[in-house]
C-alpha cells in the first residue's frame, strides 16, 4: 500500500539530484574548460595567467573585507565636540581678537574624513562598480552594498550642507561675493560618487571620488581658518536657519518617499534585495544630519536662544539617537500582514519624527 508513495518520493529525489548535478556541472564547466585549455601550455603563458588569477582573488578578498568588516563608530559622536566652549556662535568675535569657527563646517569636514580617510570609499571600488558576475549591480543583490549605501547617505548630507554654505550661510544677505573656499568645497563634494582613477573615456585618467572629497574637506577647513582669522563671513540669521531647515526637511521628505515606494513592494516573506541599501542610505543620512544639526544649533545659538528653541531641539537630538539604535544584522521588508517586521517602516517612522520636529522649529522661526 505504501509502495506508490515510496516510488513517488524516490523519483522526486532522483529528479532533484539530477537538477542539482546539472546546475553544478553548468557552474564548474567554465573552470574545467579553462583548466583543459591551460594544460600543456608553456610557463610563459601559465605565469601571467596565475598572476592575474591571484590579483582577482586578492581583489575580491579586499572587497569582502571593506564591505563586511566596518562600523559607524560612536552614534553619539556630536557629544564629542565642545560646542559650548570651542565653537559658540559662528563668526562671533572672541576676546583674543579672533573669531569663532563654524561647527557645521567642522562636522562636515569630519564626516568626509570618516568616509574617505578613516574608511575606504566603497562606491569607487572597481569590483563594487562591476557588480555581481560583472552584469548585476550589487545594489540589486543582498550582498556587499550596505557600507556603500551608508557612505552615500552621509555624503548626501555633506553635499546639501556645502550647497547651503555657499548660497546663504557663508555670505552676507546674498550681496557679498561667494567665498572661494566654500565654492571649491561645493564643487568637489558634488563630484560623481563612483569615479575611479581610470576611465574608458579620453584622457582615460580622472580624479577619483575619494580624492575630490579630500579636496572638499581641505577647502572646508580652509574656510574655517579664514573665519577664525575674521576674514570670512558666516551669516547666522534666523531666516538663513529657516532656509537651511527647509532644505533639510525636503531632503528627508524625499528619502521617506523612496522608503514608502519600497515598502509598497514588500511581501509576506520579508525578503527584499533592495531593502538593505534603502535602509542603510537612510541610516547614513540620519547619522550625518544628527551631527550637522547639532552643529547648526551651536552656530545659530543666538537665534536658538532668542526663539526659545532649546526644548524642541533637545527632542530632535533624542529622536536622532533613537533612530540610530536600529541596526539590524539583516534588513527585512515584511508586508503589513506578515509576522516579519519591516525595518524600512521602523526607520521611516523615526525619519518622519525627526522631520516633524524640524518643521515645528521652522514654524517657530517663521512667526
């Protein structure tokens, strides 16, 4: 009576076994064909081939290392800055005849330093650009894209801050000339994010993204040195702070829209190959804005004090800290009816909490 059932499962396992065998044969066929081609060749061919293979293996090992072994460091990094003693209101005179530097400029420079000096800039890595099997981008897979997404999120904050420094903050009411150091910082920060030193277009050599970001950092630090020497301007007016918060809330709103569109593609299993890079880009953006906004509070301390914004700003800082506590080992994007949570929904909720309080600060400034 059980023979038909036994025969069914026997045939089923035979089919599965043949399918696995066929897949493995297809997978190793290129290597077997390459070995057969190499067999019998002279050492003048074998040695270069072996060197190329060793270089490829070492390059992939390096890619694994820089993408899998990384850390964001201290999530409360703004607390390390002595905003009360070393900075104060940006551009304000000190007793010794110098002026106070900008905390926003310093944090932006330090975020660049963390991205390209303390860590390896992943988006420019040739194998990261090549993708999986050289035709599938890593962002379309669950692998090797988390650190790159985090770095791009931080860099988005640096870009936005550099633009605002040039357009409004680093000049007086738009009538003074643009500061040259800030102009150079903006141009360098907005350079392509995945440029390598070699390119297929003439002249086949170009500045890499890390090199241009280092240029941006040097230009920002040069501006702060000018500011300390009272040779540059930082216009810490309430309308400039309002305008900056407008740009930040718009940037955050754009990210929340991207998260929403990704959550609409969730499923019961929670598996989503794009959820991880969406999550880590947002995380990097929150990480960057946490520092920049804490610095803005210092640079605009007179405005913050006059408008009684300290209580609201404390709440914003607390929401940033809460958002940065969410660091899952695997990013899931479960549907509303799934038992698996959506990490995109969690960080999206924190993102909107931050945005709502920034809008509240903006409303106070507008009155």
